[in-house]
């Protein structure tokens, strides 16, 4: 009997010391997490772990509240998240932004049983921040485009209140990979550009990128040791397909490959390797990798907005595209703004078309060009055929003004409609603060140039009447015959679109087309600032703080 009582007492004491351990640990973890999150105030809205700021504190708070402040990241989910973070390099992002070294130190301690409650909470919070940071960067990009360009007006919204329930539910189901996949742009061009980045990193790792020695211009029929270097490089870049018995001979197959390379790099595709072509061939693989990373970031800005039907202007690519459900419907060459009159990046909606348009000269052109010319020659406007009007539209004799006494032009200057009008015979209007639109031009010869930055900021479109005909295809009576008749009348005629169409004016220096990667010159010198920000520390956009 005494022996049985002793056994019961011993069992009770053992239970007292063993059973509560797990309960106390769970409660202590929960208490520690809740205590930290409850400490957040309007003045201290982000948690900090050492020097690391938990920018996702608001949504993390909701996440832990929803699961009773329990552990989020178990031994099954942690390897999945770690693998996904490493894969961000394929998107052109830097895994170092996601604190893997700090997390790995804590994971090693955890495996050795050396983590106390505070450090366990640190680890779980860091992993949560890690996940939401990756989601944020994939959804809207790492770099805030509006911080680089005040004209940018189509950032992807990140409304935490809207996405919280969905994200939390998926995360609680352990669907880490699925969530991050959904955050990426779904356009196939994004995936294709990722594949090219992987290929160029392979070139870098294997040392297969060739530097071609400088020397004289190379052309068909030449025989030179440098030609074998050219051939090797074009094989690497998938421009040359075939074999040759004489790698030092510039044969027809090599000329075809050179022309293909030139087309992809915005060069005159004459099949001759001159200074410009050689310079493009000798751009380092590291520079190309950066260029691909930069444009993957731009696609994270753009592609969430580019869905359905829209017009896309690629400034650096000098092209206009009409897309319908990810398929190219129509395209044309374009001319864009010069370096000092850059075409802005923004989105809008084309609402109407003006045939036989007049041109009201913008203030900037009046200041930079018109007034200096008038000071030299008071008859400048008369010779150009421009009208000088008061602000209420009354015509003024421009030769009666003492232009030398003025430092600005307090008048409207307008070019009448006609074949010599700077806007040509048709313009496509989406009224905006930049006074930028698409239009025909009387400088059509510039469309034959490879690089086409000639305008004062507007976008000049090749094949404008074809474009107008397609835009008006669903409007009764508007066919090419009627368009030609309206043009022939010389009368300014406005036609409102029954179906206004979205237009996005963007800027890309690397993109995929027909399975090939195309590189473009950075005509406005925008890539370097974006690369600096992309390689810089993680930041939350101003519009997303405190949500």
C-alpha cells in the first residue's frame, strides 16, 4: 500500500515537472509575441530586431492575431520559404535583402536546442518579414518608380487591408510557393526575360563570353583571326546557328548572324562590323546582366497594369504596340522626345482623334525656340505661317510687337492645319498635364533611322491613318474612304471614340520579342539610377507606410 502511494506521489511530481513545460513554452512564446506587437504605437509603428526593421509589422500583427500568437514557421515551411528566397535571384532581386545569414544563425541554434524564447520569437518574426518582403518586391517591385520619376502614375497598389485576409489564409494553409508565384507578373515576357537572365548568368559562370579584339572594320569575304572571336561570341548569344570549316572567314552565314545581332541591339543591320557594332558586342556580360535585372524590375512596375486591350509606347524601343489579351494586334515605328525634351512615362486613355489638327505651340517651345527667333527676326512667325493670338483668340500682327523687350510670350501661337503642320494630318488625344499625345508628322523621313529621338516630347507615329482606321473600326461610317475624304477637306474634324482605349507610355532597354532578347540604348540615362536603387537597401514606398 505504502509502495503504491509512493508510486502515485512520484508520478504526480514527475507530471508536475514535465507536462507544463510545453504549455509554459507555448504560452511564453505567445506572450512574448503579443507583448512585442502590442507595444507598437503611432510613433513606433515598426518592430526592430537588433538593427533590422520589421517593415511588415502592421500585416504581421494581423497574421499573429489570427492564429492566436502561435508559431507561424514550422520545420516544414522554413525550407520552402528559404528555397523561394534563393529563387528571387532569378527575378533579378538580391537574396541578401532578406536576411538569410541572420536567419541561418538562428536556425543553427534552433537545431542545437540553444534558442531561448526571445530568440525563437526573433526567428519567427524575421521569417514572417522575409516572406512579406519577398511578396511586396514581386508584386510592386523593389524600387519605387515615383521616387525616380514624378511623372510615373501607374504604380501597383498595395492595400494591406485588402490583401490581409487572402494572404493570411493561404499562409496558414502553408501555400508559400503559391502566394509568391501569384505575386509575380503573369505575362509570358516576364518569364522569358527571367530565362534570358539565367542564361546570361551561365555565360558569366562558365566564362563563355568573348571579348573581341579591336581592329579594322570587318565585312563579308574578310579573313582574320578576330573573325573567329566574333563567330564564337555570336554562337554564345544565339545569333549564329550553323558550322563552318573556316572559322576565320567572314562568310554569308556569319553576315546573317551579324545582321541578326545588329537588329537586336538597335544598330543599322548592314552585316558589317564597324565601331558601333563592335562596341555592342564587347559590352560585358556583367553589364548585360544588370540591364536584364533593371528591366525585370520595370516589368514588375508595368505588367500588373498591362492587361486586356491597350496601346503601349516603348520610348527607348521607338515603337508603338497595340495589344489585345497578350497578343500583338498592331504595331508601328515611333519618334520620341529628345534628351532635353523627354517623352514622359505615364498612363492615360485615348479619347478622341483630331483630323487636320492645328498646333498650339507649348510654353516650353515658345520660351526655348520661338522667342529667341523673334528677337532676331520680328517676321519669324509670318515666315513660318504661324498665327499670333491673344488669350481670348483675337489675331495680332506679330511684326508690331517689340519682342526684344519681352522675356516671355504672353500670346497664343498656333500653326494652322495643313500638310506642313508639325502634327501632320491627324493626332490621337489623351488630354494630360504634359501636353503629350500621339500624332502624324511632316518629318516622315526620320522613321528610316534606327534611333529616333527627334520630337519635342510627343510621340510621332508611323502609319497614322492605318492606326486611325483601326481605332474607328467599330464606329458606323468611319472607314478609310471617309478618313481620306475628311483629310482632303482640310477642315479640322474631331471624332470621339465610342470605346476609349488605355495607353501606357513606358521605357524599356531590354525586352523579349519573338523569342529573342532585344537590348536598347538608354537614351534618357535612366538605367543607372534604377540600378543603384535596385542594389540599395530595402525601402517601403511612402504611400504604403502606416497601412
